[in-house]
């Protein structure tokens, strides 16, 4: 019986992603973001429970990736899709209003590619290579929930969103080493970057609220690029 518990938690992640997609298509991106976050919580605990119960399995690994594609790939892409439908378009792009929003799903494809690479990459034990899909999903969800109304009327917002889709897609499959918040010990030495990151996150959350998570993810990418830590061998 216990061998089914981690996979059940993973399925809860997948279901959360499906619910997020439904709300995103309906234009309720706040609830969509909430279910992406709920999915992330399930995603955090499924692997932990599998290790605690010692019931890790190949099918669990594959199921986890499939769930992540839905929750952290398709769901945030659908939020962007919904937002692109209500934004202001330059006159010369207005005829493409019904078609340009589908560009959002480019990011879903690259999220799937990133997860497939992760399953085969043995370098990503204590760090990541490329932007993790949950971080990318949180960036877009918090950004569009936090400042989406301002972006709807900003004359350059459409270009920003379309460029952001391409940048995110590249970051997902890039070879940039990015640190993970995994601690072998709680001492400061060897964990300087992680503690610096966590300490700077606190005032950002206080000042910017929900939008802070987009800023935090951007800061995470920048800090990772600066320190260029190589993930340990798995």
C-alpha cells in the first residue's frame, strides 16, 4: 500500500495543474497561480515521501515529470495565453490578436524538453543546469497576477511578454549552472550564496508582495549566473 502514496501525491500535483489550466483559460489567473503553488507543494513532498518510505521507482520518476509538464509548463503558458488575449496591441499587430497568444505554448514545449533532459542528466544532484520549471512557473504567475492590469494597457507590454517567452524558453534548456536550496550542513561556510539569497528575499516579499516572487526568481537567475556554481555529480 505504501508504495502508492508518493505516486498519489504526484497525481495531486498533476490534478492541481489541470485545475490551474481551467482557471487560466477562464481568465482567473489569481486562482490559477494558487493551484500552481499547491502543485509545487505536492511536488516538494512526493519525492520526500518516496525517500522516507524507501519506495522510489522508475515509474514515479516518469510520473513526476509528466505532472510537472502540466503544472509548471502548460499551466503558466495558459496564464500567459489568457493575458495576451486582453492586452493592448499595436495597430499593425491587431489582426494577429487571435493568433499571437498561442506563442505562449512555446514555453510549455521547452518546459517538457527541460524535464526530459533533467531525467537523463546525472550532473544535477545538488544544483540545476538551466532554470527549474517550478521557478519559471512561479515567475510568470506572480508577475502577471501582480502587475497584469498595468501590462494590459502598457504600449510596450506585448513586446515584453513575447520576448520573455523566448528568454524563459532559452533559460529552461540553457547550460547555466543554478544553485539549489539544499543544505548538506547549516554552517555559513559553503552556503554563503544560499544564505545571501534567502536574506535578500525577505525584504523583497515585504515590499513587493505577490510580485516579489517574479523579482526573486529573476534575482535567483542573476545570482546563479554570477557565482557560476557547478552542480555536483549525481
